[in-house]
């Protein structure tokens, strides 16, 4: 089953829900960045959350998530937009720790718990929206739950998961966000909380073949799927032309210094790990156009 995202409501519009399957996208991130299993899980969970948060946006709106927990993985950065595009990286893709006390990947250990989760939204206004919360667990699902409650004042349940296979490839990945809107009765909230408490990990459900629709239906009895999108994907905005513009911005003297010291230049995109090579002749041609 390919990656896809659904948007749904329940309880007469008093609950909204998003769910996404991201196996291929997270595998693409793993392949490009050569992440260890735990780094794959951390980056994949963040990218999964970003895709669902991107689905809350409209038109040309976009967002950036930064996770700075002080752990050995360093910073996690993920961009997403309303079109279903996502890209991301971690500072230290080689970071790895032993399994945690319950035999799972130690995501909290590599992420760290001494720092903040930042969300920057470009909504087309003069200034971007910026929200941040302290990292409360480092497992990321709980951290995004805390973000929605504190920064956006929307009680939410966030589940994120990445299952890594024995050969380090991504076996499955996905998540859901359930948001409680005004007007819900106490007994309705209690029912949702009870069902959430009984639900197995999202990766267990996806691994056994459950659809996103089935997962939400098990939590929300009258769920109505409003939209299903299979057009979600890893997408980087870098290009040789953009990298060349970066070189131009360095100025003639700095380009000449690069030529003198290295004779060439290779620039690697943080987000997709694509390398752009500029020969000495390329650099001389660029420098010749500058004052």
C-alpha cells in the first residue's frame, strides 16, 4: 500500500482527525541521509507530524519544524507545505544508542529532553507565526501533543511511529493527530480517551495491514473521511541554479579565494544530500560575471 494521507471529522464536526502512512517517504529520507535506525525513527516521526500539520494549511502556506533537544542527534529540521511535500535532515545521522529499557529504539535518548520544539509557519503574512514548547519526552508524539495544547490551545492526541526492519530499511511508518474542538461532551471525551488507551502502537497496526480509515474508525465511531490524498512525497527545492545563486552571493573575491585554495567547489544540500559540483572553469565563469 502506497503512502497516503486522510483528513476526517467525527462527532458532528467537534473532532477533526488526520492520519498518514509514510513508509516510502521515511525510507527516502533514510536512504538519502544514511541514518542509523534510531535517527531514522526520529527524523521519520518528525516528518510524519509535519505532513499532517501541512495538511492543516492552505494554498502556498508552509511550515518548518525544528527539534533541538540537546541529544547526540543534534537538530532535526523538517519542512512541509499544504501541497503534501516534505523534506528534512538531522545534524548527526550517524547518532545511535543501545535499545532502551523496554527493548525499543531509544528515540528520546538521541533527541534529548533538554531543549525546545519549534514550529514556524509561513502563512503569507508579513511575519511568520512562531510557536515553541519545551521538549517533554523526546519521543516526539508526546511533544507534538504538548505543542498543540500549549501553543495552539487545541487538545490533541498525536501518535507517530517508524518501524525499522532488520536490514535497517523502513518497514512501515505513519501516524495520526486527533483534535478535540469546542462542544464535545465529557462522556465523548472520555470515550475517545478510553479508545486511545486501548490502541496498539500505530506501527503495529500498519504492519499488520490496517488502513488509516480503519484505525480512525476504531477510535471515532462516526468518523467521516473528507479527503484522501496519495500525492504526498519527499520533495526538495534545491537545484543547480539555486546553488549557483548562492555562489554568486559570495562575491568575486571569495570565489577567487576558493579557486586559489581548492580549485573547485562542491556544495551539498542539507535537506536531500544532493551534491552539486562546480569545476574551476565553472567558478571562473561565475566570477567573471561579477563586479
